[in-house]
C-alpha cells in the first residue's frame, strides 16, 4: 500500500487503481483474520473504533481493528462517518475501555476535537487512542 501511495503521489496510478488495491488489501485482511490465532484467550478489554464524521476512509482503521482483535480485544467497529456522540453512547452502553477514532481528512478533525472535549469534560478517566497522533500533539501545544 505504501508503494501504491507513492505511485499515486507521482501520478503514475489514479484513484480507481488505488481503490481496487484498497479492496484487495481489505480482502487479504479478512482472510488473515480467519487464519491468525488470537494470542490470548483473555479479554484484554473492549475498544469502540470508527472513522469520525465527515470521513469515509477506513483502511488504517481496519488494520488497527484487526491488530486489536487478534491480540485479545473485543472490537466494536462503528464503520465510517461516525457521529461523535455515537462513539460516546456506544462506549457507555458497551462499558468500553477505549475509544479509537480514525481520520484522514483535516475537515473531519473538528469532530475529533468535539468528541475529546466531551470525554475530557464528562469522563476524564476514559482512555483515548487516535491514529492521527499529530493532531493531538498540535492540540497539546496550543494549550
């Protein structure tokens, strides 16, 4: 996928080829899940994961969900374009240990901020995991 991303950036391939490759990667991921033995019989916790509102990209989210799942986590995947309150409501209803939000588009970042601010205000002890570490780093610097 990295090579394809580089080729896309160099305009050697275009969006249709990139989308076909993403679908192939997803199919491979599904097969890997079936064949990989879970490393632990113990439940390491429950993770609510999804791509935040305004974004439909999910390759990275699916990879993280797969890694969590095969390492003994109960993963609740909300899909893409997920409303901030859906993360929070699902986490409360499922007694989740972690919320993992994914975002590729900068236009969806305000929804991550909204979710984080609500969690900080209401549930200061809830852990947050975010694929876009640079976003959190930027927010920390702004404080």
